């Protein structure tokens, strides 16, 4: 090579960029997105549908809180709409929010008596009694009833 020869160096990357710019956009190319976005959207839709099916079929237990008093290991509560059977497992929640397990031993027309798993100090609180079962979707979206 001599000094008179014009040698032109051009980057391979710049050449590809120029080719793409001069070719113009084909229809749909401006909004073309990577394939992982489509796969992510499909996975999201599948998870959403699975969640809706699960929420429509699962049920949860609703609890009724009855005003109660503790004396030693015995809890006495005023009877409400829910009438637990003797031997039912219930919970006692005191005024501070601490919850204790209990078992129903007697149900009369006006009272429910339960025995605490462990004796506690005399206090007032609530006896939490299972009332009925409710579908999870109606809890999450109450207007769908």
C-alpha cells in the first residue's frame, strides 16, 4: 500500500446500524417486544385464573365473638346465634388480645361454658366460636354475592 491509496475503516456494528436505519421499519416492527414478555404475560394470566378458581372453591370458617368472663380454668359466655356443640374446640381472647385454646363443656339456652387448656387470671374478653363456612371469594370481593 502506498500513501496515495485511500483506506477507509468502517466498523461492522456501524454498518449494521446504517442498514437497519436505511431499510425502514417493517409493519409491526416498531412494537415488537422480546419473547420473554409474552411468556411472562401468559404465566401471569395462568396464575390469575388459578387464583380465581382457588378463591371460588375454598371456604373459610367465620367466627362469632361472644362476650365472656374467665374464672380459673372456666370460661362463661353469653350464647349468641352460633351454638357450639359440647366438645367443640373454641378460643378465648382476653382484653389484651392474647388468645387461649378452650373446649366447650356445656351449652344452655343462655350460656356457653368452656374449659381453658391452661388456667388464667380472672378477666373479661370474647369467646370465639365457629359460626359457619363462607367462600373465600365472597370475603375478598363482598359485592359478588
